């Protein structure tokens, strides 16, 4: 599948960009998919190497490698749906599940020699640390942004004695509660589009990584 670098929207335009939210969803889900992919890759590789001295080890290893290629095709389609631009989706082609070859044995032999088989395995090993980094950074930014954006609303309850709000240096924030709430709201309003822009940039990197390891042969 051909994966192209998507265009980047303006600073506040990103809030109305559907691709920003689908990319964010992909990156947050990558923690779970990374755990599953890493477990599959490590377990399958260990099992294949452990059974290599037995006859049953050959079909186990071939099944594992074919499953790796199947997961690679699924990952590329997921990137195309959630991260790629609309014009990319129609022009792209999914990579072949098995390499071309004449006859059943030739195709399986080519599977072992194909660079993409092993780079796909590397991609799924890398998906776990990348997923942890994506999830941690984006959740932190979104939580801080939404928290700061909620400060002006919370200050309204504080004015009536319903909520005790402690933000910033105590003496200054107590002396200027309205300005403090306004500044926090503005900071939150800036952090939310920044989080989506970061998601788009990380999505671009993931598309590039998939192009290098899952698509190119």
C-alpha cells in the first residue's frame, strides 16, 4: 500500500479536522495493539526457534511468519483508514499477503527470503514502546489541557463558595482570581489544538515507519 504524508491544517483549524481525531484514536489504541503485536512477535519467534529442531517446527514457523504478514496487511489498512488523507486511500494498494512465486513451495521459500517478512516482525516489536510513548504523552497533554480549560468554569462555583480552587502561586492567584482563571482557560485552549497537532505529527511518523518496514520490499 502506498502511504503518503498527509497535509497539515492550521493551528485552530485542526479542531475541526476529522483526521486529527481519527489519528488521535489510532495513537491511543496503539498501546493496546502494541501489547498484542509485541506478544505475538516475541511468543511466535520464541516458539519457532524452540521447535526448530523438530519436524513440527517448520510448519509452526511458516504459520507464524504468514501470520506476521497478515497482521502487516491489517496494520497498513488501519493506517489508511484512520491516519491517511482521503485522496491517499483510493490511490493506495495493500501489500501482498505472500510473495509472488511459482508453486506453493516457491512462495513459502520466498516468504523466508523476503525482507518485508522480517521488517514487519521488527515493526511489531517496535509498536509496544512507541505505543507507550504515544499514549503517555497524548493523555498527559489532553488531561492538562482539559483541566486548564475547566478552570474558568470551576471559578464560577468558587465565586459562590461551592468549590475551593487552588491554581498557581497562592498569593497571586488569590489576589487575581478572575485573571488566573482566564489565563488557565487560554492555556488550556492552546494545549488542546497543540495535542492534536502533535498527534498528526506522530501519525506522520507512524505512516513513514509503516512505509519503510511494512510496504517496501
